[in-house]
C-alpha cells in the first residue's frame, strides 16, 4: 500500500477498530478480575471526514481458547482483526493475531504468532485484558500518577501508553444502561491526543463508548447500539 494511502487509511480503520490508533495492553493489579463472557456487539462510530461506520465486535469461546474479533466497513474501505488468547493462572496468554485492511483496491494483511506475542500481547487481547482489570486499577482519579504500559501494534512494533482510571458508575447507551468503568489514555509523546474508553464493568472487552480528542477538540465518537451475550443481557 502506498504511504499516502496508508496515512489516510490506517488511522481511521486499523487504529479505530481499537480506539483511534491508541493501542492498549494489560493493567497490572492484584485484584480478582471478571471472567470472560461471550458476547456479540455492534457499535456506531462517528469520525470526522468519514461517513459513519458500523463496527461489529465479538468475544467467543473456541475450545480452550477465547477469540476477540472486530470488523468494520464503509463504501470504500474495510478492516478486520482477530486475537486469540487463553486464560492462565497469572492472567492471559496471547496466541495469535491476524488483521486485514483494504481501501480503494489497496490492501494489507498482518499476522503475529505466539512466539512474537510471548513478551507483549496483541491489541485485541490487550483490549480484553484492560477492560477486565481496569475496575481495580491503582491509578484512579485525575490526580493519580499515570500508569504506563506497553503493547504490540498490528505490525508487531512496540509502543507505550499512559492511562488513568477516571472512575466507576453507570453509562447510558442506545442499547441500555450498564455498569461502567471509564479509562483515559494517551501516548506519552503525543499528550494532546486523548482517548476516553468506557467499558462494561462485568463483561470484559465490551465497549460502551469511546471518545477521541485532539488538542481538546473531539474528532470521533463511538457508541454501543446493540449487544447480546451468553447471559442474554449483560448487567
């Protein structure tokens, strides 16, 4: 894919499939996090300069493994990525990551195997882990010293993210109102870019909403519009 196309394409699709190119990794806490719950969700993403986008997101059990998948498409572009992981005593073990993106006839594929993911997780596994552990994270509140974490992006490059947990509460969505935990995250070298993620507190990995701001101006917003789970209606 030419660099000019990549520059326009990867931020809206590759990154926004996992929250506007600010990628996430696990939080280290000693509290007992929630266990996985299979779900299927649909989000509506409003993004400056692009038509509104529908994102489908699922977490499913695959034998002894779990699989998280996100996919999105608009008239000229599409993207899909999948992460496979398993639960272990001290957290999660990332096993496989694949992704595919297309824009106006140009496309790219990426793959990370278990050896590449042995040190840091892929971003689908990381999103699940962050949502699972955030309710008990130590770096809570505006005055808290930020936590720092590392991750692998879709190309296997390592990055760093700072974050704070802003609080617990309930969050209203077009789907319903749910117990929530809100996380603010930013790249240390780009602090003007702020991402607010709102997760379901009891269904790890399920996003209730997301807002991305740059220089204080909102650039994109994601809302949960439908969800079903193995518990029928997560609460």
